[in-house]
C-alpha cells in the first residue's frame, strides 16, 4: 500500500481518473458500494467546471474527496488509480503513478505500439493491470474464442462485428481487436497481416486467410461484440452484449484487489481471473 495510507483502515484506497464521465460515475458508485475499497482521489481535466467539487455530488452525497486536476494532489492518498480515459491522458497519469508508487488499472483503449511499450516499461516499477475490456464475461468469451478458433481453423471464414454508442472515438473497439488477436494467435496467424478493416466497391472473392472487422456506431449502445465462424452449411457465433457499464466497474475492482498482492509487473484480466 502507499505509504500515506492509514494503517487503521485496511480498505484499498482507490482514485478514479475521468471521474465526471459516464464510466467515472459508474466506478465511483462501485467503490462506494464495496466493502473493501474506499474512494481516495478523483481526477478530471484542467479547466473542468467540476474541479473543486465533491466527487460524489452527482449522487447528492458528500465524500470529502475533492475533484482535482493536479495529478499529485489527486493521487497523494491513493494506492491504485483506475483509468478509463484517453491514451494521452493515461500516459500522463502513468508517469505520475510511477513516480508516486501508485498502482494502475488501465481500461483505456487505442494505444499505439510505442505507447504500449511505455506502459510495459513503467510496469518494471509499479503493478499494472491493462485490458481492453474489464468485463468478466468478455474475458470468459476470450477463452471460448481460443477454443473455438482452434477447432474451426480450417474451412471457416472469421468475421468480427462490434457496436458501440455514438460517443466512442476509436474503431474497431479495443475489445474487438483483442478478440481478433486471440483468434489469430489460436490459428497461427498474425492479426497485423490478416486483418481487413473495411470493404467497399468490387473487393473480389474473400481471402480465406483474413479476419474481417465491421464497426457500428450509434445511440447509447454500451458494447456488443460478435465473432462469427462461417463454414459450409453452418455458422457459429459467439456474442457478448453489455447492457450496463457496471460490469466494467466490477471487473475493475477485481483488478484492484488483484494488484494489492503485486509489487510490480504488467498483468491482464486473464491473470486477475486466474486463467
């Protein structure tokens, strides 16, 4: 635990990045409802009108935790930060977490290869769980996809379809890409070489070695993902649908609890769930 944590309170002291967003609110509610975690910090971008307000004002409650834009101020009492923001924000938070010895749960998606390497380097000093989807159900689906892909590696075309709300800024989703990576690895392919992210016009006959992606954006869809294995005379579909962000929040708290026993290292939800 962080040296500033009170020895009289054994609960895990959690800070939330992007605390005024939809996911931030859900994470705060999950922390408040838990028996073993306590809200210790709340971060929002500089210039946000919420800075200086109580972090639970949106619930009509007083937590005593003030929303801060200064990272060191917001993290000074925290053992772990949960971050579902943007890559540039997460990397800024990462640097301060590394400096202060604060562990990190990263649900942010859209990182480049060099940015992922930067996170891996920081994990030499602090413990980090990073996953494109914190849902327990999604991570069970990833295991199912590995099994299905190995059995259906020949004679089946593979397509991945995902749908999210109109506000999502990256495509395909990090979860869809992770599904593609799992499937590609299971059948001995490199997703970078075989992925097809768009089709238009006269595309020619489908290359059986490819994995296709289709993206849908609209409304308030929390997150739907389907992987289709399409053969001759049959089609197998493995689908996960999220109806609430609560599943991501609960998975994040499982990651927080896992990190309590780790000094450093980069982990995924498969580690958290014991796969």
